[in-house]
C-alpha cells in the first residue's frame, strides 16, 4: 500500500499510465493478452473480508454470490457492477469490493461479469448488466429489495440499468451507490479541470481507451454520456469520490443535474483520495469509511424504501 500511495502522489505515475494506455490503444489486441495479468494484479492487492463465502453463478448472468459474515438472505441484494474502463476487470477482481459492501450493508452481493472491449463494444456491457437485473427480478426479489453498486465503468452501468429499466417500463432498483463513476466517455471536463493534475490518471489517455468500448456509437449518446440523459425519476443515489478523482468535475455535474431533475444525489467527497481508492479500503485514509457509508446507505434503502431523503 505504501507503494501505491507513492505512485498516486507522483506525477511520474501519470506519465507511465498514460504511456501504457497510448501503447495499448495503438495495439488493442494486446489488451486481450494482458487482461489476465492485469486482473491477477488487482486481485493480489484488493483484500476480501475474512470469512466471506463465495458461490458461483453460472448462467445467465455469469458471476458470483459474495456473502460477508452477517449478511442475511431474504432482506435484499446488492447487484455489483465492476469497473476498470470496460477493458479489464471481472467478478473476481471485485470480490473484495463486494465483500466490504456485503459486510456494511448486511446483504448478499451478486457480482456479475459482462463483455469487454475491444472484443465487444457498446451496448454489450449494458445488455449484460440489464440481463442480471432482470434475472434478479425473476428470482423472487422485488425491485425495492434490489440495490445497485458500481465503481468507475460499473457506476456508469448502474445508472444505465436504472435508466433502461425506466425506459422499458420495469420498476427501478431501490437505490444506487456509485464510486468514481464514469459519466462522460469523452472526459471533456476532466481534461480541462486543473484540480486533478496531481493524480495518476491521464484523462486524455482514458478517453482514448474508452473509445474502444464506444466503438461506432456517438459518445454523446445519452446512454453513454449520462449528462445528456433524462435523469428524472432515478432512484436515490449516493455518489462517492475523492478530491483527487480524475472525473471529479463530471461527478459534480451529474449530481447537480440529478438534483435539478428532482432527484436525490448525495455526494460524499473524501479528502486526498484518487480514483480506485475503494479497491484498497483502509481505516486511516477514509477509504474504509467510504465503503461503510455506502453499504449503510444501501441497507437503509432496502430496509426503509419510503424513507424521505434530503435533496442535495
């Protein structure tokens, strides 16, 4: 963890990560080859809550049930949508993330996989996430018992599922908890935001990486750029990000637009933390508090679905 801290504080990390992304964008076939290595590296540094039980889900959706000690079946479920830029990541990389949410919410977590770029492009991931949500509704869960959590690209998917459920006439989930969510795949606001210069992610390189998932679609499509979507009638949202979050400007704009649309989006901003802090939760820097706060929000949404929430 000390190594990670030094990297996130060092501008050299930004140059290194940016150069790596540019190389991969020029050679997209390499992404498929390095994906297992990248996923294994994430697994190696993302801790799972001790005593967590894991059970595979084979088809469809594909993923795994993650139950931390104390999680109770029957009260509800957290649908966890993993991040990592639509290029890497899996249910296994986010087992630790899910275990912390399961512990703090007291609910089992269903972590699902989805097709990744460059092999598959938009809307393949959204289709898979929507399949998982529909599957939960067929398994006896009422929509008021289903909450969705997602980080980065998974946060993007969480909002997309809620929007698509509404568009298709399905009941929406009870709540959304988002960590550093992707809001605009063009990263326009991030590229010009001077506040995020001292963090390890190059937004220009990230935009080029996201273009592999966007494919031939218009990046301004409301299903891709959430700032262009109709954000009315969304379920309550809790939005977590650090002061060094690369997509901070987008997170702020998204929360403001939800509020203007009449919804609830509570922002939880964590001092000194950069993108992906939630994958390495610790007590001293606020990252563990962020996970606990998000889980408690999801638990309350399931336990008290009619609880009034203050507008941001």
